[in-house]
């Protein structure tokens, strides 16, 4: 399993950004996917998850209504559209493959790979 997140950057508060994650080495369309984030000195935090067919999506309360997770199985890619960004959203963002259990628990995921840094200035 290989996952590569990209698309992060520096954005002003209130702005938008879309991060992407391309997967390889396994059957992408057979697995649910998740996005997590980790700020310096903090634990890895669940952001969003999406089922294998994109039919169901789940969000952390802190991003509900602002972030949207989606996927394109033909491109082996999962996306996270982030709107109305806040300085508190500053973190490294990671995607991972869900293996079962509870979506918000990072121990239920594999294949983290390198994250992409999102920095929101006030």
C-alpha cells in the first residue's frame, strides 16, 4: 500500500484549499478511506472518511459543513475540499486505508505515507 498526499499550502483564514491523495499497490475501490491531520505537539485527529463507493461520508464535528471528502475510483484518488479555513486547521494532512472498526480511530487504518502541510494564516 502506497499513499501520497499532496496539494497543501499556505492560505489565509476564510480561504479554500483542496488536498488530494493518490493510492497504489492495492485495490483502491475495495476500501473505505479516511483523512486525518496532526498539528505539532498534538495527537493525530480524525477529519473525514468515505465508503468505498462514495455513498456515505463521515466528518469530525470540527470540520462538518466546511470540509467535503470525495473520491474518484477511476483515478485511485481521494480528495478533501476545505472551505472557510481557520488557523486551527493548520496541520499536516494524511490519508489512510480503513481496515474496519471505528472511523475516528487511527489504529484502524494502514498505509499513512507522507502528509501534506496546510497552514492557515490569520
